[in-house]
C-alpha cells in the first residue's frame, strides 16, 4: 500500500506545494515527500484556517492524497472531504444531524466532522467568521467553489468576513494587477450574494461581531479564534475556511474540542521571567510557545498590564506557529482553570532568539508593514505618537479594518500618520495581498505571524523588529 506517515503536524496553507503535492514546510521531518496518490496519516494541522482551500488545488493539479487518516480531530483537515478526499479517524461512530432543511452536501459534511471528532451531538452557533476570502490564498479553485453556491446558498447566521487580497476601493493605488482585482471582486460578489457581512477584517471582535462569554460560535481566522476563546470566553474551534461557509449556511457545528470545558483547561504553565515591555515581545512569546507546544493550552504566569494589542499579538502568534486555540492569564482572561502539573520557564533571551531566528536580513527593506492582526484604535494612537515629528525613509504601510479606518479618518490621527509619510489600507493585509507581484522582496514588520507567512506564502525576506526600533531606524526628524 502506498502510504505516507507524517510524524509532525502540517500547515496546509503554506506547507504543501499544490502543483506537485510535495511537503515544503520548513523543518518538517517529511519535507520533500509527496502526498500524491497516497494514504496520508496526519497527526493534526497547524497554522492558518485558509489551509482548508488547499485540497481543491491539490485535486485540480491531480496530486491529492487518495485518503487522509487523522490522529486528532481537526476541522481544517476534515475540509478535505469537500474536495472529494476521504478523511478518516480510527474508531469513528456515526453522529446524526436531525434537520431536514439543510443542504444534503453540508449535512453529510457536518455528520462526517462530528463522527471523526467523536462529537457529543450538534449545537447551534450564534455567529460565524468566514476565513479564506482572498484571491491570493484561495485562487481560482476556491473562487469557483463559492461561485457554484452563490445562487443556492443563503447564510442563516450573521457571518463577518476576513481580509481580502486588496483594498476594495483603492486597489489601483496599491499596485494590484487588474486580473487579480477581477478575481477578488468575483469572490466578494459570491460572498455578498450568500449574505455575508463585508467586514473584511481579522479583528471582527473590535468592529461589531463580539460574542459574549460562554457563547458557542464557529469562527475561522486562527488569531481571532484564539482571541475570543481566551480573552472573551466565547467557545469556538479553529474552523477551516470552507467549514465556516457551512456553519453559516446551516447554523450548526458539532459539539467537540474547545466547545467543551474539559478541553479548555491548561496543559502547560509558562512562567515568563523578566519584563515584557514591548509589543514585539508578546509576538515572540506566542510564537515560541506555538512552535514548541503546538496543540497546548498555555497558562501564562508573570504577565501584567496586558491590553488588546498584546492579547491579540499573543493569540495570533501562537495560532500561526502552532494551533493554539485558547490560553489563560491569571486575573486577565475570564475562563476558570486549574493549574497543570507541567511547567516551563521563558526569559527575554529566549524571546530575542525567537525574533532573530525569524529574521532573514537586517537593514534596507523595500516595505514596512504593520497591522497583523489588523490595528486597533489604541494601536493607531500609539503609532501616531511615535511618528509625530518624523518622516519615514521607507515605504510604510499600515493595515486595519474599514470600520477603524473611518474612525481615524475623523480624528487628527490620520494627519499625523500622513505627515510621517505612511499609508493606511483597509479590507486587506500584507500576507493575503500579492506583494510579490508589486515588486516587493524585503519586508520589515513587528508581527511574527506576518513574518512567518510573508516568508512561506509570499517568498519574502523578512526582518522582525519592535515598532519603536522600526520607527527609530527607518525615519528621520521632520
Ligand atoms: Fe490578519 Fe492578515 Fe495577520 S488576516 S492576522 S493581518 S495574516
């Protein structure tokens, strides 16, 4: 039998070459092996929820596995079923969804996910966040999947949407090629026809889609899932992009994983030594723990005075290098917890080493990108104060949601930012827009999540520095 056993988790979005079916994930023990035509054994996935669209492309190029056997339930990998790749897990039992008003294909998918995940039945979800809406990440195969459904599928649950591959109004100014813009607009039209909310942000919890404590939801976008589970106390698994459409169209998700309190308990205590004074330290901490303990539930000790920027950095980074869906911080996050027996220590030296390891160059970027995840109003205030009285020497781009952009445009912040020479884009981000097609090769950022995907998805050289270092190094007094 032609089999391939993966001995480490896989990142479907950037760990596979969809044209050859070969594993390209850095440091993966099976790097260079092909999935094509094999029964592939997978522990579980890590990284982006948009990886769910990879299976359509593997099928299109004729290099898909003939079957996937999972070791742990994982919504992103189970999405392979939608492209006709059977997914199995040992000892799965049938779990039935009793609702006659659901499209047959979606019902079959949800029952399969429930069975593979040993779910305790199904629950209704109050909101959905759809990931995988950029033409740069889902391509023509994803676009066609959405197009085929646009007239028949109506979303039943409020569903916000993740960033696109371009600013919807100013894509020409960004330098986006015309054919890319056409593909992106088709995706937007399909989503709107189905009833999705055109929020196009990865921080929907800052702009209106705010679940309450204990509420069951079904969200894609791994950074947002980790944020709402940890910081708000909502309950969501890290859903694959295709699954978010199914959850929104049916209103259901299987009851397993992080919907159950027993799976939200800490599995490792992380004692943080030293004072984490910069935002980039939290990006480094989340990234280090996600990389070393990919499917853990960390309990962070020793962190004080955290605000939204630090919490979303920690959430985004741990879900990018690993698959962390929830973390705890005593007196800051609201979920109850018991202390785990296993503990590790992390100090400032470890964090510096994590940042140094990610960087592939030093000095002289083509572009500076800030806003992964999308910038909050508070972050704009901090950035504008650092920029005040200075002028950038490098092209400097900031990313946020359209809702936050309209707030800063009504304040004096926008003048400070423009005087510095920076540009603010909405609806998109550095990772899901085609920077390589705009002639960019070397990028500086403060986000470890952006750094990881800029390297693996966009083929960029990256430099990771703190915001303070970036502004100090790449601007001059006005
Ligand atoms: Fe958001 Fe793009 Fe980062 S979607 S979390 S800004 S990779």
